[in-house]
C-alpha cells in the first residue's frame, strides 16, 4: 500500500477524523464538474427557444375551447403581421403569422374584445370583416375567430421546453453528486476498503470483472495489440482525429466569441440582447465541455498508442465495486470511481469514505486524486485552481440568467 500522504491511496489511518475541513476550491471542483457544466450550458442554450416559443403558446385556452365553446358574431377591426413565422428553412423565413383584433357580443349583450392568430393572412381590413367567434362560456376572455388560434403557435411548440428541462436535470444531478462527495469528504467515516471488481467494456457490453481478471484482460489487450501492424495506423488515425477535434473546438469557440461580441454591439432591444447573449454563452460552455473532453480523450489515446514496450501507462480512474466492513461487522458493497495499483493480481486495501446513515453512499478518495488528497496534517488538500471557482460562477450565471431574462420579458 502507498505510504506517501499525497499519493492516490494513503493509509486509512493518515486521514483525520471527521469533521474535516474541505477547501473552498475543492468544493468548487466537486460542484462544477463536467456534468454540471454541460447541463447548465444545455439549459441556458435551450432557454433561448423556450423563452421565444413558450410565451407564444396558449395551452390552457386551447384546452378550454376544445372542451366547451359557444359561438357569437364578431367583426375584425385590425390585422397585422407578427414577428413570428411557421415553416421555412435556412434561406426562407417561412409563412408569417398574423394577428387579428376583433370585437364580439355575448348573448347578454356584453361587448368583448379579443385577439387570435393564423398562419398567413386570412382577412383584409379595412373595412371591418364579419366573423364567427368561438369563446368559453365560463371564461369569455378565452376566445378566437373560428379557424384561428388563441396564440401564435400551437401547444405542441411547448416541446422546446424539454431541452432546457433535460439540461436543468443534468445540472442539478451534477450539483447533488458534487455536494454528496463534498459531504463525504467532510463527514464520512474512513475505513479500509478492498476493490473487488472493475467496470470493463462500454455501451451494452459493460460488465464488472474481478480485479485480477480485469488486469489480466488489460494486459492481454496491451500484449495482443502492442506490436500489431494496426497500432501505427491507429496512432495516425487518433492523431488526425484529435487534430480535427482541436480545430473544431478552437473554430467553434472563436465563432461563439465573435457572435457574442456581435450581439453585444449591434443595436437591439435590451431583453433580446440578454436572451441571445445568454444562449450563445450557454452553447459556448456546452461546446467547450464536449470539445475538451473529446480532445483530452484523443490525446490520451495518442499517448497510449505511442507508449513503448514495457512503459507503464498512467493509471486512470475506473468505476470500481468495493467492499468494506462496518464497526458492527456488516460487510457493505458500493460503487465509485477509483484508481488501481500497477501490479498484477488482487488490490491491496485503500481508504474509503462512507455515510454512517447510508453506508452504500461511499467513495474512494483515489478516484478524486489529485483534486482531493490527504495533506501531512491528515486534512484535505487540493490541486484545483482558481478555474474551479470561475466554473461555479459561470454555472450560476447560466442557471440564473434565464430567470432574469424572463422577468425582463414580463
């Protein structure tokens, strides 16, 4: 077992008893992981479409008129083209949506006014055009000209809300996971744990293999393909792919920065500027999160294919299934990312932290190394920099910004 306190797997006794102070930058690192950052970027980018289309729908009014409606004579007083369009493509704005203002009279003689919408112009005014108005007898303010809508877009346009909703769920899941890890670092009970199995494969072929078999398979893969003629071609492909991914990452980043500057400089309404600036910033964060992951994965693959025979590759975190024993003798199994030693065979014990209220909530500090490491005094130290704090501030901006824009639209 490693004895260096700053190594991925120090002695379990080297860690101070809870509660242990968690450095602020380490908190930020755990909260602002790739999952949280990518989810917040997707949320902000998707909110562009949600804030454009959602206010232009009226699902309640459409549902009311579908359940019950009565008809009354009315007169169209005005017709105007709105800023909304339906259909179209890259070089075609589509068919404009028109708004009609009209008056009608209820059976008791009460005059009412209303507005409804259609794709394309249906009525030419002046002069005033007689029409048939449909209205909800219980809510007369819900009305429309027969054959038109109560809003520019039908309720189906609300599907755009799914994109920011998915992003918000992902971001919240990342925040909850980061907070849980931070609480375990602060308050978790430390015990020796033994890694029993590791995740092997990807996609539908994912399985957990015993540690010895996992290491054996990795060794066989390295031995089988280490001197294969395919390896040089794979190395060339990985280098070309990584280079292209880097080009796309840099090019997309430049495009987003230029677009953001264009939005900030060109005259437009303040709420539109805020909306598009926030959306472009969200897309930029999403682009950077995915792009950096792909580039890093590519460079790791390049290093692996260029490693010489006998050279030991740096161990990367792998999802492990490990077990530890509680003070009452109960054996608990949990899963979390962790690092393995370089030697073959079974793994020596390494420290794990678990929640006494729910022992299956546990983590291996080796999976967080070097961001979380044990210092000489037995407390947590971190290699996370100021960039972790910047990521937290950016996440807060992306999650709270749409609310500010929505408030300005009201």
